[in-house]
């Protein structure tokens, strides 16, 4: 594989991790979030700070990074208990702008210069770069997918799905809306933090604009395109939207226009996403492989 | 006394839906609250379940005061509701809907045994086991909603307008099931109904509601004979 392809593949794997997390919040628990890039950024900045100023290795910092992202996710998940759909969308957009502004204007976070000189990940004394780092991202992606797979089959997952479908009916069955919405935010933002840590150690120079609002739109587009609430949807969405700008390089300036048009088309014609129930892709898969609809 | 609701007041903004309604229910009783559309019947059930807040009043369940508990805590105390229009989880399968009803109870109840019993009670649910709930007909969704409440072995079942949108034959069937559950299993049931005739026939006692206040109460058999009730609610 050429270095160029490895770079694209690594970024797609990192995006897939982050977007799987967004899928837990949006797809599993039904809580709209337009500020997921903020948590991707919180993960990246905490990893960068712990590595450059704290002198910690990637591995010792990683649990802290995930914990910090998940804890801030818990705090910022609190509005979801009070506000519904459209207001939550606006609240999460606001969170994204506030977090980005903090990174940009607080000198501790490097200000407009961002944070540079983030070391590479070491693994038993070997510097992970290129293909090796891609495999590391792939490993974490597999872990994240396994967690999502387990979550979908667990009682907690069922409780989230029930809340997503009919909140008051679920509550009158003993399912606590507070507990499971916050659980979804904690898991989802924890995954974003993991993705952020990998991103910081891969790019090795981060700045506030890497985690701006359009990045949140990109993440949400990936979830909607692939299929909200499905297991593989986020991975497929990250793959397609991660690869497209590379394939259509000359059109890169128009990519957000493209994402918006894509979102509208998906919502109009395939609201369940590419891998959603009764989607065209699923019907084709089912006709090729009997029993694949599960 | 299993349920004791005292002076319930419920408002939506400036609109007073329920104005000082009191009622009670003994263990093993089947009680109806009847009244026209907009009389505040559903508000009362939602108030008991904690889905809408009370402006004033108190609710005791099984000797404990539950007025300040959240909905899910009331459910854990043993109250279950069959909401208006069934409110099944549309994209979850019939089986997943039932399991959601058993959430948090896997140590207390034998889930497999309960499901087998519910499949006996509503055979259609067994047939539709792996179908998403939104592919079910209205009547099937009502049955699923009842089964989803029953799987938890509730102490008190609240039933909200179960006859709405069902064909008459199905209404009779559903009410027959409620009667059976009360008679054979001793399940305490509070029914809220616009279809006064059908619900009075299976009830022990009933309360008649008019624009947020209780205007009659008594034994269901007596209310069925009461000329005033007959005229207004039973269409004679």
C-alpha cells in the first residue's frame, strides 16, 4: 500500500471510531447531537497536552483521555434531559462553538497556534507509523465495534432503543430516561475521545479548527448515510465520505455543499441510511445472501 | 387499599384538565373511570403514572406515597400502564417489545414462563414474534401493549382508552381478556374509557367524569341502571 492510501485509510479508521460513538448517542438513544466534533477535540487536546506538557506516553494517557472526554460528555449530556429534539440540536451546536473558542483563545490550549510536537505512539519500544499505526487504529475500531455489538444486545441497549422509540412508554416500564440517555452520552463521547487521541498522535499537530462545527456535520452525515442505529452503518458512512473527497479532489471546495445535498437526499429517499431496515442495499444483500437481513 | 388518589388537580398551562378528583381502588378490584372525550380521564392515568405533573393532590400506592416519584420509580413499585393508542416501540420486534417490558426484572420473574403465558393469551404475538411492531394492525398493537405491561406481573394495571380505534368485535375480546385477568389472576385494574357500556359491564365500580370533576360514583351494575348515566353515556 502506498503511503497516500495508508494515510486515507488511517483517517477513515479514526473517523469510523468517532462516528460509532456518535451512533450510540444519535442512533441508539435517539438524542440528536450536532456537536460531536467538540468531544473529538477534547480527546485530541487532552491527549496532546498529556503527551507534550505531561510527558505521559500514549498508553498511560489513554484511560485519562477517554475518562475526561466521557466526563465532559456526561456534563454536556445533562441538557438532553431537559430539552427535546430541535433545542437539543441547537444546544449541541452551541457546545461545539464554545469548545472550539476555548481551544482557540485560551493560551493553555496553544491558542491559534494549536499544539505541535506531539510524539508518535510507542509500542514495546517501536515507533508506530504508517501501516503499523493504521493497524493500531483498526484494532481500536474493532474494539469499538465489539462494544457497540454487545451494547445492542444488552439490556442497556434495549432500554436505550425503547427510550428512543417512545420515551414515556419506556419510563412507565421502569426504564430511567436520565440514566440511559447519560449512559449513551458517556459511551459516545468516550469513543470520540479515543478517536481524538489517535488523531492527535497521528497528525502530531492539532489546532482548534480541526474540531469546528463543519466537522460535526461531517460526522452526522456519516451516521445518516450509513444508517443510524445500525452496527456497520457508521463504518460504511465513514468509508464513503472519507474516501469521496480524495476521489473527487478538484471538487474539494464544494464538499460541504455535497454533504448537505447528500443528507437531504438520504432523509428524503432512504431515511434509515444505506444499511437501515428496508433500505435498497439491504434488499440487494438479502437477495444475494439468504438470511442476511439480520 | 392499593391505590388512593386524593384531590388530584392537573393543568396544562391555563387549561385545567382535572379539578380535585379523588378515587380509590382495592386490591383485586376492577374500576372504571368513564366520561366523554376531554373529560380528563387520560390526564388522571398519566398523573398516576407520573407522566404529567400534578398541580395539587396526593397519590398513595400500596401504603406508600408516590406523589413525588419519577415515572420509572412508580413502574418499579408495580404500576404498569397500557397507554392510549398502545404506544408500542415501532421499530423493535414484538419480542423486543415484550423484553423491554421485563426490563430490570430478570431476577424477580421467570421471563420464559411469562412469555409462554402471554403467547397463550394472545396467540397472534407468537406468530408475529420477530416482526417489527409497526407492521402490526391496531388491534395487534393493543394486544402487544397489554402483554408488554403484563409480563412484569404488575400489582396494578392502568388501561387507557383501549377500545379507541378498534373494531367492535376486538373491543369485546380485549375487555374479555381484562375481565379474565381480574377474575382468574386477581389483577387489580383501573380502566379509563369512553366506551362506557363495555367497561361498566366488566367493572366492579366506576367513577363518572365530566370536564375534570367527578359527577357520579358507585357500583358498575347500579350505574348501568341509573337513568341519568344511561341517558348521557350509554345512549339510551
